[in-house]
């Protein structure tokens, strides 16, 4: 298996007082020509926001942007009229399309917030802006859950790209499988715990990619696993 690994300590690092961020791919002042993205996946930023810190109103266009809240809270407001405060385990997906303005803040005066900010390039430019969410079920029914997809199946948030994102969550050592078909690519980003793929150990912040058809076995460590799995055209 031709597995490629991106280690956590190889990522870009930015610190701006209220924000500390780790960049899996080139972003802002961090540039690495060897890591400009993976297929349609353009950005994975692990953002830690200080109490009352945040991103003031700014604009985006022609990008599918989603945030997965890991701890604390994230207050979202946009020019489409959406205003939400997201909690850990919740995902918001915003289609910037022809243009949208938004802000993201940590509303707590005492607790830091942490979330993954992820950008995927859309299959079409100039689409009408849109906003959707994925909220975790009250009772966990699967260790591998489809949270974003092109057709919104299984209650997932809809994205304007041939891409499917799965949330993997388990608290014990389990084997999770994923069938990667011809012509597609897999990117696995570990958030918590550990995973082993083809005898390769992945720890928090590590990622692995594959671009050949295979039945991929992901073995969660004894302390469990939380990860995002991207299946991309």
C-alpha cells in the first residue's frame, strides 16, 4: 500500500495572540510547495481561539468551508442571516459561492475554543451561497458516520463537490474499514487517540493519504480514535 504520511510536527504553525493554528497545507504566511492541498481538499487548520477572540467579518467566494468544533463554543454569523453558536461535535458547512461575509468568535470569556477549519474547492464557481449543519445523533450508532456528501445522504450536510467526509469516533480498539475505489483519493486526519494503517502508526495531528484502490483497514488504538476521513475525486 503506497501510503503517504503527513506528521503533526511537520505542519505550519502560526501564533497571533488570540489564535494559535496548525496548518496541514499552505495557508496565509505558511507556504510549502509540497503541501498545497490534496485533490479538492485545500485547507485543514487546527485553530485554538482564546476567550473572546475570533475572526472578524471577512469575505470568501468559491469555496466550501466547514468547521468541526472540538472543544469550547464557536459563534457564527454570516451575510445570509445565519447566526448560530456551535458546540463540540457539531459541524457547520458554508458554501461561499458567488460571495459571502461571515465572522467566527469564541463567545466565552473564560474557556478557549478549538475547531478544525477545512476548505474544499467546489466543482462549480459562482454558486449561490448556502449554509447547512450536521449535528451528532443523541445516541451513537456507528463508529464511522457520513457527515458531508454531494447528495446529502444519511442526513449529511450537502457539499458542491464529489467528496464524502466521514467522522470516525470510538473509545476502544476497533477495526474500521473503508473501500477506496479506482480514481479516488483518501485523506485521514487524526484528531484524538491513535490509528494504525498498514503497520503505520498515526497520532493526533498526523494524517495519511492513499491514491490507489484498496480496502483500507484502520485500527484504532487502545485509547480509541477520533478522525476525519475524506474520500475525494
